[in-house]
């Protein structure tokens, strides 16, 4: 070895020793011993073996931007970043720390060196993937990245009727329980103890805001700090430091309120986010849980409803998968089932909204519903840029009709449209007559079976004058039946049809009878029957109310049930027999028999058709609410009693005498009868003219 070579080696050794002497040293007080740093510390350049140059540059940048600054014992500046399974420290050009994989903390040096004996190929890949995911999420969330992670912390808000559970993870309501209502459904048929109605719970409800940033930040990914402001208000906050924060403030009034006020609050956020984005997004997903025994009606009456600002209420299909995109302003969005709803009411309407509903195949859940809406003109400088109200409660008509005042909406929210009460006329009857009477009786009587009885009697009393007039007209027609038969026998054949009609109308006019007078009073009660058909399946007051053998008047009163699928029977009739439905059918057959006694014997086909109708109703109503079948049973029973009472009071001999007396008096023809006779005369004149022309043609 020559002298120059030796001098070169000595100089290189000197430089190496000086370089090593200048390197920072770390003690146990810095949570990393010197030996740990030696074994784990890895120059940043070495990361190229595991991460791409761009990826390790992002990692270094994210550790500096988002890590906690520290000063080591030798005054070296360091940054410690803990994010999920990753715990890394950057000092100078070295990174050390651990990454947790499958419950084990792997040293960063072993991971980057690819020490297969210590780490293993599989776990090394998982560790690198975890670091890449962390770096990517930090790059996306920026200043909000420190709130990423998981938290099991919960906070409760509660009043007399509603119990809410808010999660620090997402800062949203994750469980809503209605304290005054029990669930009627249980996946375990042997379970007898009833639980309270839980509208949504856990992962089945996802309520998420998308903050207006260049890359939208989703609140569902962030961990909030709960602050109990008072007994009724909780603030779920993201503390950005130096007095800046962003949060969601929930207020649940004491007493019996089902409305939660949600305020978006913030302070000194404009300088932190430095964003020109102006759209606050809402992403709301909920799987609708079953609450009732009968799935058919609950599924039929569940879906997504929404109201246009200042406009009408619309809804998606309730019987199949459906979706809609709305570019008009929407005031509220509701996820509803048969008796309960969750409604998001925006103080400032959503500018756009997309909806989708998908039927869930299974027993425990009905539908998966999604709403994605946007509020424009979000202001980062405002302390309270957006407000909402959340209604979580029963579809009770008096309650929904007063929500406008509680939320100070400034317009008719039309929340009662969540209750399906039939088409316009039937809805008007329900809201104007049936519901007020039903609600009034409910204030004094706790037994809803008795209330339905009194309601039926009330309706029958209101309709009594029409029913009496109808029966009296039918009695006149029965008295005139022999005379009408005599006219038909005297003028047989199609050529005498006009004469028969004239003679019959003359007989009606002379006796003071009209075939139409009995039809109109019978048709007028029909809208009430149809209104009740919509009212009872939607009446939450009947839910869980027992009467006689019926355990729940809002569900079928099954006295016999069976399992399995019987073709056609299970699909249309169900797997049970309802006793009130049987009683209604039997009463309907009796009523049909009484009416058929007055029908001509020449119409046997019509008689059989009338007897088949009650059997059709048996199949149709077997799956309906017991309260509806009970009402129809009472209505038919009272009608039968009225029929026999009228027969006792209105004697046909008395009717015949009254008609004979009326025929002696000069009687002014009604406008209808006069027009009808004039039409008959014109038709008869035309017929005679046609006959003359035919006779002249025959002579030629």
C-alpha cells in the first residue's frame, strides 16, 4: 500500500468519524433509546426500497405538517405522528417508530430493510400498505387529518319521549329510541318481552356531512369531542386550535318533543381551510328496520318522501326499487315506515337532492334508503352557516300537523302527507271528520275498541236521514212492483219498449216514487267506507291496542296461524285466519240475504254474484288491520238492525195508502221527470215517423 492510498484512507476515516460525531443522539427520555434508534432508524433515502420517491416525500411532508413537534435531549427538532396503527418519528433525515400489524408492533427499520425473519413478507406488505393509506388520508384531509381514527365515546340526549345516542366517531346520532312505543316485531318468535322502538341503530344509519373543501372531508370519518353545554344541548366539536373549531350542536328540548335542532357552528375557520368551495353536502343512508308483525303493510307504507320548497310532497315507489334526481329546491326529506318517520328539515332548502330506495330481501329490514343533498352558498366566515331540524317520531296526525309552529318553518310543511289517508275526497273526510272525532273520543276513553264502536254509531247517526229516505223509497218500489209487472205483461216485446217506459214513468209520477231516490242515499255513504279503508291501516293510535281477542287492532287478529308457503293461499290470503274478518263476512252474507229477498226471482245470476262478494272480501281483508274489519262488522250489524227496525216502522200497507192519497192530489212534475217524459215523447214521435216511412216504402 503506497503513501497516497494510506493518506486517502485516513482522510476518509476522519470524515466518517466527524460525520458520526455530528449525528444527533437520543436518550430514553425521548421514548426511544439509543439502541432502538440504531436498530430502527432508517435514512429517508432508504424508503425508496418500500415506497416510491413521491410516496416517501409525501410521508415526510405529512409527518412534518401533521405530527406533534418535539425537542429531543440534544435540542434536535423532531416530529412524532400517531395515526391509527402507525407511530413514526422524524428527526433530521431519519425515521423510526412502529407499525402495528395483526396485533404486533413491527419496527420501522425492520419493515424497510425487509427483514423477513423478523417481519415476514405478508406483514411487511401490510405495514407498507398501512403507511401508504395513512399518507394518502393525511394528504386528503389536511388540517382535519388529526381527527381521523376511531372512538367508542358516546353521549346521551334524552327527554320524556325520545332517547338519543351520539357518537364521537362521526359526531352524529347513531341510535334513536322512542320511549313510549314498543316494537311489535321480533325475529325470535319465542321472545315475549317487548323492546322499545329503535328507529335506527349503529351502522344501519349513516349520517354524514361533506365539508366544502377542495377535496371534500366527510364528517363520518372524523372523531369529535363532545361538549355538554347544558341538559338539553351537546356540541360535537373539532378543535382546530387557537380558538378555531367546527362542530354540530344538537338540542333536544325537555318534555314531549320529537324534534332535535341541529346547528352547524364554527369559529375562525376561514383562514384554516382557505377554500373557495361553497357547497355543503349531506349523505344520509338508513336501513329501515321492521317494527310490526305484518310485513306486507309495513313494507307497502314505507319509503322516501320529500317536499319541494313552497310546493307539493312527492315520494318514491313503495313497492319496488326506485330512484330520482331532483334539481329543484327541497325543504325536507323523510325516511318513513308504516307508523314512524325520520325527517330532515332544512331551514334553508336543499338546492339539489338525489334519492334511491332498494327493497331488502330478508326478515329484519324492509328497505335501504339513501338521500344525497346539497346546500349552496356555505359561508366559512359565518358563525352559524346552516341549521336543520330532525323529527324522529310517530306518524301521529295531531303531532305532525303542529310541526310547522315548532320548527318555525314560515310555510306549510305538509308533514301530515306522511300519513296515507286516501285520495282527495277520502283524505278530506278523514282529516275533517274522522280524525277529529277519533281524537276527541280518545281524550276520554282509553279502550279503542269502544272508541271504534262509538265512532261507528256516530257515523250511522249522521247518515240516518239518508238511510231512512233510501229505505222508504225502496218500500214504495216494493209496493209498485205488482203494477210494474202488470205493465210489462200488457206491453211485451221490443216494439212496445217505449210504451212500457212511458207507462212505468207515469206510474212513478202518480205514486210520488222515483227509482233514483233510493240509489243516491245508498251511494253517499260509500266515500266514508273508502275513507275508513285508508284510515285504519294508518292509525298509529290503534297500534298495540288490544280489544277482546285482538292483541293489536292495527294488525290482523289471527286466531289460527300456520307456517310454510301454500301456493295462492299464502300469497293472497295469508298464513292465518282473522276472526273479525270472519264475523264481517258472515254479517255481510246475512245482509246480502236480507236484500236479495226483495229482488225479482228472474235474476238468479245476480243473486249468486252478490253472495260471492262477501267471500271476496274475506280473502281481501284477512291481512288488513283488525280495527278495519271490526268497524265494517259493526257497520253491517247496525245496518241489519236498522233494516228490521224500518220494516217494523214502515208498513207497506201504510205506504200504499199514502201513495193512493198522493195520487189523488195534483202533483207538479219534477224537472227531471218533465225532461224524461219530453225525451220519451220525442223518441216515440221519431219511432212513429220511421214506421210510416217503412210502410210507404213497402207499398212502393
